[in-house]
C-alpha cells in the first residue's frame, strides 16, 4: 500500500509510543483510525446490508413488543380506581374485618387487596436466602416490563412503538367499496404504506428519472420508485393514506404522552383534563398543513371517543370515510388490489415512517462541485408537547469505504416550529471527482434544534450514481432510522459547555421527584490551571411545595466531575406537568463570584429526549430514568 | 423478503413468544473460531474450512432458563480490523460479550486486553463479559495454558471457559452461563433493591467510565 511505502521511506511513522497510544485511546476512534483500510467491495457491502436488514426486522418487532408491554401497564393503570387509603388501589374494595385483607405494596406503598396483588419470591443468588414481598399488580407489571423490555439494562426504556389498537388503526381510506368490515384488509393496509421506506432505506436508487418531476413531487412517486415490486399504479388515496398513517402515529404519540399524564390524575379530575387536552389539540391544529385538517379532525374524533369509551365502535369507519372518502372513491379498485398485494407483504412493513425529504442534486464538472439543495421535508416526528419540531439537516458524502468524506458536516439553517419545513437551501461540496459519483452516497440526517441537545429526526441516503452534470436530480426520499453515520453527525456537533448525565425518578412513597446528578463531562475550563471546580445547583420552578434549592458538593480541579448525588423535590405527579427542573453548573471560586459553566432545563415544555425522559419518569414512577444531556451556554436565571 | 430464505432462522427470528431478549456479541481476533462457535451453538454444525466473516452477522436462538424463555440475538463479528468501524457500532446494544482467544495462538491471547478496552470504550457500562479460550481440542499445538487464561480472567474480573467448537466442549455452557449472569444482574438491579428500582450499581463492571461519552472532536 502506498501509505506503508511512505512510512518506510520517510521513517516518520514508527511503532506508536505509549503516549501516542494513550492519546489514541482518548480519541476513542478505535484502532482503525491509525490505518487506512481497504474499501469494502460491493459484495461485502451487499452482505452487510442484508444483515442490517435482517436486524432491522427484529428491531422493529422488538420496538413493537416493548410498546405492547408499555401499553399493558398503562391499561392496568387506567383501570385503577384510586379511591383513597381505605380502599384497594386497583379494584376499590373497602378494607375491614370481614372485608378483604389490606396488603401494602412493596414498591408504591399503597394499599391493595389480596386479589389485586402478587407475592413474589426474591431469591438472593449470592446469599442463598429468599424473601417474599407483596406487590400490587401495577408495580409487579411495571417490574416485569422493566425486565422484559431491557430497560433494566439500558437504565431507561428503549425506543418503542405504541401498538395501534383496533380502534386506533388508521384505516387509511379504504374506499367505500372495500368497507365491508374486512378488518384484516384494513390492518394490512395500515401497515403497508411503509413498505417503500423499508426497501429504500438502505440504498436509494434514483433510477426513475420520470419520478423526479419538477415542483412538488407527490408521495406516489416514491411509492412507485421505492416498491419496484409491482404494486402497480397507486392512487392519490394511498398517498394520502401514508400521510394520514403518519399523522395518526403522531397523534397517538401525543395521546400517549397526555394519556400517561392523565392517568395520574384522580378519577374526578379525569374528565376535566380530557377537555383540556382536546382543546389543546385543536388550538395547535392550524399550524399543520391545511390539507390534513379534515383527516386529523376525524382522527381526533375517533381517538377521543376511543378514549372515553375505551372500546371499538363501528362509527370510526363512517367518520373516516366522510372525512376523506371523497378523494378516493375512484380508486377503490386499485386499492383493493393494493391491499391484497400488501397483505402478503404485511409482516415486513412495520417500519415507522419518519417523514419525507425532498432533495435536488446537481453536479458541476468544471468546478468539481456537488450542489445539494434541501428543498423541504414533510411529516417529521413531533418533538415537543405541542407536536412541533425545529428541524435542520446535516449533510456529508459517504465514500465507498463507508467513511464520511468530509470531517466537517454541512448544515442547513433551522426552520422553527414546524414538522413540514421548507429549507430551500443549497449546500455545496467541493472537490468531488466525477468518478466518485458512481459509488458514493450523499447522507442527510435531520435533527431537532434545541438548546440542550439535538435530537435525531430521520436520515436518508441517496446514491450519486445517476447524478450527471447536465441536469438537476430531484427526488423525495423517505427518512429512516438512526445508524452509524447519524451518530457520527451528532458527535460532530460542538457542545462547548459539556454534557451532564442525569437520572430522574418519581418516588411514589415519598411523593417526591428524585434527581440524581450523576456526572458531567467536558466542562469548560475557567481557572488559570486549565481546570474548573464545578458544582451543580438544582431547583424546581415554579415550585408548588416550596422546596429549597439544592447544591451538589464541589469537585475540585476537574472538567469531568462525578457526583452521584441524590436530591428530593416534593411534588405530586400532577404538579410535575407544570414544573421545570433547572440545573446550572458553576465553577466555585473563592474570593470572587462563581463562574457560570452551563445549564440544563427539563420539564413538560422540553423537547425530544428531555421530554421523553420527563414523561417516562412520570409515567413509570419508582424507576430511575437515566440520560445524557447537553449543557447550554445561557443562564436561565438571567 | 430481506433474508436469504433460511427457514430455520426465520422461525426463530419471527418468534415473538419469549420473555426476555438478550443481545450478545462474540469478539476476538481473526480466526479464533467465533463463527464456528456460534454455528456450533445455534445450528450444531461444524466445518473446519475458514471463511472470514464479512463485517457482522447474527443468529437468533430462543432458550429456556429459569422457566423463562430468553431470545438470544447473538452477533458474530469480524475479527479483521478493516471492519472495526462496523462491528463497534453494535457494541452499544449488547448486554453480554464473549471475548474469545485461540489457545494455539499467542497473539490472540495478547490482544485480549485490547478487546477489553474496546468493550470499555464502546459498550454500555454494565455489560457482562466472559473470557473464552477456544480450540482446546488441539492440545498438541496449545501455547496458552488453562492456568494463564484463568489468571487473566481473574485479573479482568470475568468468568473463564475453555471450549472447543469442533468437539462441542463447553459451547452450550458458555452461553448458559452468560445468560445466567445477565439474568442475575437483572434480578439484582430490580429485586435486590426494592426501594428504588433501576439503579443497580453492584456486581462486576468492566468500565470505570460511563458510556454515552460524547466526543466533540470526533470526526469519524
């Protein structure tokens, strides 16, 4: 190899010394960073991609399994009566002498009757003794879920997809003809639109130039190019179906989030919060695309009646067809074919759609430059409680060796408060040789812009093999899930203020939020010695219980302090929906005022991962939910 | 259909009837027998022909352990360095590692420490590790004694087995032990601390540094 020859002649690259090895270990780039490796051959790429695909199927099934586990616990919780200390938490039976015996649950310390509790035998493997404890059904199910989902290992629930229950099944416009109560067809239909996403996720071939029509390229283009297995003509109804499935998913996410909050509110308040929730949903509606309005409304109606009655009713289909049936009455023939075909494919179509991205690519040979215009994205995942996001794109070129070509990722501007951003921004890659086009990919990752960390929204790869210097290529691609490149893109972000590992837990016994400040890393150096003396201040705002502010100890002369300190904030779960946890990191200075190092805010108004942690913490009390967060440079107190 | 029409694999992979899902990873130098080890366990087959693994592969097997069905997704990684970027991407999700060396190959034994560093760097911090010396049937070519292997395992604070994928020695035992360790870890993290669940910090841990460590300078 050329590289090695150079080594010999220049004699500059010798065996790494201890110091070099130590530095390399700090880089955490692995051993491979020191060597140039042979590029992966096409057949190797093929083999790896097929493994990744197989794994994806398992992962999707796994996400759904975890979703079912979560749903199960949530259902039990919703059925809990919670009448008071003298009644069983679950079934509401009053305790007494001739009445059911009162049992105290080990985890939540609430009274339950024997019927509604489980006694489990805990074996201590180390000491060979066992102990019997009683758990209420909610807590025992939660423990089971914690084990079965792997959350015990990852210290927090892994990603999951909530199962779409029968009533929440989107029924994406089966035309009036196919409405004859064939639930199987309906279900398969709800799963199918994601098929193109699956096929296209890994390598997207821009081989159908006719699909890259100018202007708005409609979703059916993607269906055609993407499936490529003979689905045939797919009408606008299906496209609409994709959109509505997507919408549906988001709605159910929101419902899930609010539902979990609601389940903590006493039965009496439940109705109230319901109306609060729905008014909120509607107020947020105008920000969505107008064309989806009728669909989303019918969805809402469906969802809302589902929530109230908790059972399936035939009225969904009627409201659905009235909502969007007019568009697709002509397509019922095609659709039933489509459904039939899709029934066969059903089991492979479980990927969630993360939205679509429209890109235009052109190559200018004279300048060796590749111009990538991020036109727009649609139906991105919602990131905050209002169901909106602040998306931006990061781009890089991936070489045939599966490396990123540029160390610096290109980035578009952020488009705020939308799930359908219009980027219209052109990013230029220079130094792209014409022969590179044949086997390189352009990689686009979308992130949600937030002060405290950029959450992943979706990613897409586009083959450059069909990009020519003569014309511009325009294509809409479905966005896929995270992979090594999106992680790399995320890593490349600069967080000068460092990160914090925070563990949250709602303790039902003490009715308090437990905040465990685990550690910080890469803090800023503020003192002359190139180090800092960091400590963390924690407060809950606005505080209904008048908790005092807390402070961790000071860790002297370090930029990576480990605290592992726990603080309790008294609060009811209901309160927590209005509270905001504010953490600020300071550099302790003696004799002068402390220097500010960074801040973090968590609450129901947070976005993305932070919101997820907050909601998980409320929804699954008595478990620690641990996550890394980025620290922002501004002080929230000012 | 994404997979290449392997009915057995599909049966196991599509099977949703299980309680826990554990992801395990087999790592070690090239040609120590990781793939053979996995094939022996999952398919009970062995071939002495050497085919280098391309990047990554996995097999799925559901086992019974303490009257629970445990679905194992066992990742077989390429030992060759050129695939390192791909293989390390999968460290993060793994609950258990089988770190393998070849008792007839001194180099593979000397690399164990490097592999441990890799685990520390890329895996979740409570991932469990078992050290395995493979090819113990080849007594005449052995260069690493059982004692040396055991000492290293003690030093690393992990369990140790000598195995042979060819003669089917200890293959099942390794997986069973790893599943047991993870199960123990699981009940420890939840049941042993009934007050506040989820923060299990005890037990054998390889890392002193937590994972998820971001790297602002990472240019990969």
